[in-house]
C-alpha cells in the first residue's frame, strides 16, 4: 500500500508544519516514509511544498510525479505544480474557514488515510490548552468534516504496523555521524543546501563551530584546527566550494587533511540554489591544482552518510590528505523515517599520530608515503606547516630531486589507500543483482528510484551499480564488468547533469569504450531542477 501526499502554499504559510506533523505520526506507526521540501530562492511571493511518499513495506522508498492527495492553500499552488506533477485529488482550501490552513490540511490528511478522529482529539488535548486547544479542535473538526464531505480517502493507515522510527534529514545524519566519529571542529558560512549542517552541530557542545566571513576563511580555519589536532570539517555548496579549492591544494602540499562536505545544487554561479543537481562531480575530482587529487566519496543512503563521514574523518587523519564528501540537495534535505539502531558510527582512527622524538621529521620519507604526525606543543615534535615545497622537516626547498621525491611520496599515499581500504570488507561501489543482464549505474539518492523500478520489474533481469568512492577509483569494478561482459546487454548511466560526468569517469576508469561493448552504453540524464521520478525511468 503506497500513497503520496503533498502540502503546498505560499512561503511562510506553514506547509512544512503540516508535513512534519504527518511524518511524525506515521513514523511512530512504523511506516516507511520519504519526504522532502521544495522552495524557491525567491523568499517572498512564491510557492513552498512539503511532500511525503508513504509505504507499508519496509525499505520501499519511492518517488513519483503522481500525487494522490494534493492539499493546496491557494490557487497558485495548484497552477504552479500541475505543470510538473499529476495531481489525482486536489483539495484547495483557499476558501475554507479555519484559523490555520496548515493545521486544517493536516487533519484533512488524517481523514484521507482513515485515521480515527478520536485518536487525534486525544493527542491535541495532551499537547495544547486554552485558545490553542480550541483553535486546533476547530481546525481538526473542519478538516475532518471537509474530507468526509468530499468522500475521498485511500486505505486505512490507523494501525501500527512496525517499530516506531525517528524523523531525520540527510544533513542531520551526516552531522551526527561526524560528531559520534569524533569531529570536534566545524566551520561554515551558510549556503543552501549545506546550511542545515550548522543547525545540527551548534546544538552539540562537543563541537566548536566557527562561522567565517566567507568560505576562504572557513576552509583555512578548518585547516588551522586540523593542524592543531582537531577532527575538523567544513561544509558548503556551489560558489562557496570554489572559494575553498585553494585550501585543498594547500592541504595536499602541507599534508594536513581535513574534510569538505560539498552539497551540490543546480547551475553555475548562483544558479537555482534551492533545487537539486549533480554537476559538481568532475570539479570535486579536480578541485585542486599542482597535480593533486582529493579523496572523493558519496553516500547513497542515510545510514551510509552517517558512517561515511566517519570514514572521511579517519582517512583525513590516516592519509593526511583532503577528503570531499559529495552530496546534493536531495540528500541534504530529504527526510526519512529511520531506526536509530541502523546508524553505526565509524570507529575513530587517527593514523600515525605519535609522540615526538629526537630528530623528528614531519614529512619523513616512508615506504607507504605516510609520515608520522604530531600536534602543536608535543615535546620533540615541532614542525613547519608550509604551502611551499619542502624537505622532510618542512623547511622550504627547491632541490629538483627533493621535489620529485616529495611528489612521489604524496602520490604513494593514494596507492596505499587503495591497498589498505579496498578490501573484502569494503568496496568503492555496490552491486545489486550481480547476475543481471542490464545495469543502471548511478550514485547518491538516485538509487532509490532505480531500486523501486527494479522491484517493480523483476522479470527484466535488471541490476544496479552504485558508485560510492570516486577517487581513488576501485578498479575491481572494471574486473567485474570485463568478466560479465558477455551476459551484460546494457549499461545505463543515470545522473543529474547534462555532460555525463559519472559516465565519463566510469568509462575512463573501466575502459568501456571498446568494440566489445558497442551498443551497450546508454544514459538517462536529467537537469531540470527536479529529481528523477519513477515514471521517468526507462530502459
């Protein structure tokens, strides 16, 4: 049993409240829920939306253009959204007499799902008193009565069907996973859709938060805290990340590390900042100069986001190398009903953090390319942090042989990463249905729409490949595709950009442009602000 419910009205009219109330109610009953908010960057005079996709099957996330119940607060909500969505039952409450349209619509939604009136009368009386209680009771009766008059409903969702779940959004999972993995310094300048990371970290006294005047200050403050021994992270989007990129090159040269959360949004420059896209992958892979390359990874589920950010912090310490966690607007701001038991914090690993010693060399040449590191104030552990090329102690040096040796040393760290991280316990990708004849290849939250398509088309022998670590690339995928080539009929790259950045990366790394794969590569690319919907997925 699946249902999509949408609340839509002017900015400031409380559509999020309607959605979150309904969300909390259904999550407490054990339903699987995917929810999101859509809002324009035009602060006044535009339309805001909150929608919920609800299933009674565990793990059955879906995202469709067809909306079963569309609760509109005004005419503009209808005219704007009917251009993009199929609105099966539109309930426009613009002329309804009520104190609060959002509360009225929340109660109407309960009636649409046949949840008994008595259950929510009791809830209101427990939470409100006085005038607020009277207002809510009035709106409750009005919304319920209105839907009863319309005679429109869909199934019965009054019963508890499973263990109660917790409401969480993507940036919340990332921030909390980072904190539980030891992050104690976070720097940011507010920038949609990364801004809500700030909302989470500032509620935890284990984290020192710094808001700089711009993203240059933010990234350099993060590196300063990292040099001081803190588990440090910063977050941004779009043009903010562009300002941070010089610090990534500095981090590489000085072997500092640090974690950068890049929440993608649509378009170059300011673009359309409150809508989604996946056009920054190539930039993230090359977001540095001087022949340097950051580690880049991307979660595809909230549980992965919670764990992967801990891996990013560990890799930052172990390899003393910049790490980018790549998300997008959908991942950052989507909500799901999650069981906290499924969130596993990564064990803290600090690499070669050592006590000082006589003759300590901060950039000592080692077989694995990784030098021992200390924190300021460590006896016999003094060092120089410099953006210039240097010798083993950190002193500026322009000797050609030392330059080559240092470049080789820094390159060796990523080779060591491949040897140490890509094991039988961890892959840089995930394969669903490895014996399939056709494979979608994607990353991030696109996986849920594709998994839903596979679930509903089991007879078509479809599989899914989700890339999770982009750089360094796990070449075991190349081996898999070579071994399975005779049975694979089609590889469909699914991504939200116009240039096919994911397809270009995987094609290059897995050498897919060969005669034996002629006619087997195709793609689905969407770059029109909205995420990929189930109705748009085809083979």
